[in-house]
């Protein structure tokens, strides 16, 4: 397996009038060619900030970034955190591309689709206008847009939401990047269109042998396409592991809470099992486990450290790790029972 | 497109008709006799009555309105026999105060107002958009701060203060621009004199408007910079300069054009203060003088003209908008 991306101990904080917001607090993860790695978490957990860091899209002076983001530029590794503006720009769209959450607002309303696509190619291949346009048509065709030559002459408002997201994907593929970051690519779309877009992403991943970093809060999406999952809470990864482990034997109370809160159709008239409470403010995180105030399993923690120390990311297997003070064995038993209850 | 223009033109014609009818009616309700206003100092009842008949004030109001309308297309002859005089089409009436056809008076005043408005428009667009771009590009740094000082000063100073200040310092104290006594020369006849004649009025108007445009451009640019599609452009690897001057500026253009078109239309209606300060015999001053002197024929004509200009500019702005913004389609 070829490693494409290795994030190590990434910290991103923003200065605000109220204090420093630690949006990302020591995140480490890897992405290999041909696999889809998901980052899951609720709004404000730091998943988008992490992905924007990989693109180097944070404004200098607004965000303070430390740690390392080692990214493969077709074989040679570069640390995005320490690159100059020009060097990052050279990587963007070529080695790593990104598709965004809202396709309705992510395309420039005043330029034709074809020229918006071609621009992405021209930025990295100066002067090759003909090639750029040919490439644009080829990519539009590849993402399943009928009559690409005609559609390329149209404006974004003439496309539906699903078609626009296809255009965004085509745009991301213009320079055959090895890494594709998909930030909630299906959140703004109809469920039927969601499935099409996810299938398209999976197909393209194989075709281009890309690594996809999938940012989402939708566990259904994760189950469909992800190989490995990172669950984020309050700027940190609270659990990481292969997708089956996360879904069938979660080890972090937060992951379990997420799984339990997925609405189910089988049981009638049942209240949604939401996680009680609110995510903590990222300005003054509690000293202990950030999830402790909302955690139902605190009493099982033998050391009673939930309110005083932050749990480390530990695990018995090398692939499945989680943060919790409750002994792992006990968690296995408790969580399995709960999951069974919920899932029937 | 042609269909759109045709429909809008018909709509405009109707609006103008209504405006003229309303203005005409208001004048007929005024509590004084229009005929006696046309009479000089040595006035007798005979003269008043003779003028009443000559100008058609003896006829019922709808007939007067009809005479006014038909005059626009066919010209109008006042009086009969040897005392008759004709204002050829398009005739907007006859000014007794000036002893001239209103159309001729407007024909004299209009080029001055248009020159004033166009020159000022070009100036404030360059300064306003330029400063707005600089302010947005250097947000919260000294170029931004100093431009906001300019904006504050220019919006708080009324044109009669900036105009008089310019006149006193630039013309009288420093003698940089000579006091123009010779009157208006057209751009084609003598470009240099034309510039000299208009430069201070242009600056006066441009300062006031440039402030508004600076603020508008800055705000619109900063808002657009936060749009998702700007982030998309950055994610493609597009350089910051292209992001700003192509993607961002392009999105700000359409609303700016709208604003400029409407402001320009407003100015054609008459920049009364500026024209008065600099003694420019334009439409604004013509209107002002006619109001003071109850020269109803002129007030009526300039009011209708102002309405026409606003309507036509609106039409032009709408068409430009459709060209600039692909989402707006003309049907």
C-alpha cells in the first residue's frame, strides 16, 4: 500500500476576541492509495478545519498551525504546514483536490462550466488551452454528464444540484490528483442523488487509484464507502479503526452515542436517542475528558480520571484505538449490550 | 431581446404619459392664474386675456393636455395672424418669462448637464472603485483605514461646502483653474476649455459619489471573498491575484453597474447645487429658476424629462445586467 498522506500531531487554533479556539488538537491520521478514510463528527468537531489544513486553505495570520501534514506530490513528500504560499498553490488542485459541501454555491455563477473546469488545468499547465478544454470535456463525460460539449457551454444555474456536484468532482479530477478530499459531498443532495454521487466517487477512486479523505457527519455514508474511520470530538480523534470495528464494536462512548442516535425505521413512535448536552466550547476545554460532561459511562471509570485527565488514544489492536478511561474490557461488554438493544 | 425592449418601451411610454398627466393636473390645481403669470409689470386685463387665449388657458384642462401632447409630436402654434409664433416639434410648450420655446431652452441646458454628469460619473467610478479595491485588498491596514477616513469626510461634507471650497482655493487663491467667464464650450470645439470649464464641478460631484462607491465596492468585494466559489477557485490552485481581480471583481461588477446607472439618471435630472455654485446653465438651474418664477411650462417639461431619463436608464441597466449576469434572462 502506498501512503499518500500522513498527518501527525496537527494543531490548528484561531484567535478570537474571546480567546484561542483550539479547533484541531493533536490529530494524527494516514491515508493510503485506493482507500477511503472517513472523518466523522458533529459540527464544530474540527473535521473541516483538518481538511482545509491539508489544502493549505487557512488564512495566514488567522490560523496558527503546528504539527506536520506530509503529503505525496506524485511520490515526493512535502510538508504542507511548512510550505510557502506559492508551493502550496502548486500542490492544490494538482496533487490534492477538494470537493465541497454545497455544490449550489461552490461554482462561480458568472463563468461557463467548461471554462471553470479548464481553469483548474491551465493553472498548472500554462498556455495549454486546447488540452484544457479537451480534458474538461473528458472529465465531464467521465462523471456522467451527458452531452459534455454542450453542457460545458452552460452556466452553473442551468445544472441541478446532483449535476453540479458531478461538475465539482470533474473539476477536482482535472489534474488527476492522488488525494481527493470530499467535505460532506452529499450533505446538500437528495438521498437518491447521494447514492449516485457516492457510487461515482468509489468508481473514480479505483480508476485513478486515489486516496479519498471523506469528511462527513452521516454514518450511513461512512458505512457505504469508508474503509477506515476516524471519529472526532472537540478537535481530537476519539476513536479510529476499520469501518467494521467502528460500527460493530465501538469503544469510545461518543461513537456509541453517534450510532445510537441514528434514526431507525423498524421501531415505531420511538424518540430519537440523541446524545444529551452540547459539545463543549473549544476556547476553554475542561481539564478532563472533553466528553465527560455528556458521558453516561463515567461511573464505570475505575480511576475516576474522567474529570481530571485527558484519556490517551490507546488500543489493544494496532488498527483500532480509542480514548476512554473506562477499562476496555468493560466497554466491550457494556457497549455490545447497548448496541444490541438499540439495533434489535 | 427585441421583444423585451419593445415591451419595456411600451411600458415606459405609458409611465411617461401618466407622469405628464399627473404633473399637468397638479399645475391646473395651483391656486393662481397661469395667464396672469405670463403678464409683465405693466399689466392690463386685456393683455392677460389675450395671453390666456394665445396659450390656450381658456380651454378645459383635458383639451389643454391634448394640445400639450400633440405639440410634442406636431409642434404648436400660439396665437393667430401676425402675432402668431410657432414652436416646432417636439414642442414642450412656450416660456413667457424667457420668450422662448421650452424645447430650445432644454436643448441649450441639456449638453451642459450631460457633460457634467458623464465626466463626474467617469471620475467617481475610477476613484470609488479604485479606492474600494485598495481598501478590500488591504483590509484593516493603513490603506483601508485612510480610505475610510476619506469616505467619512466625503459623505459628511455637502456638495456646497466642497464646491465652494474648491472654488475659493483652487480658482481664486491658487489660480490653478481660471474662473470661466466665457461660458460653455463643447468638447469638440475646444477640449481644453471644456475641461477647464468642468473640472471643478466634476470633482465636486465625484467626491460625494466616490465615497459611496468606495464603501459599496469594499463591502461587496469582502462579501464575495467569503463566497464558496472563491474557496473553490483557491482549491484549484488559482493564484491570489487572479482570485481577486478575476473571480471576485467579476461578481461585484453587476451590482456596481446598477448603482451607477441609477445615480447617473438622478444627476441628469439636475445637479442643482453644483450647477448653481459653478454657475453652469444646466438643467438643474433651469428647473430651479422656473420654479422660482412659476414658469410652469418649463417645470412641466423638466419634470417629464427627468422621468424619461430615469425610465430609460432603468431599461439600459436591466439590459446590461442581463449581459453581465447569466442567471438573469430577458424574456
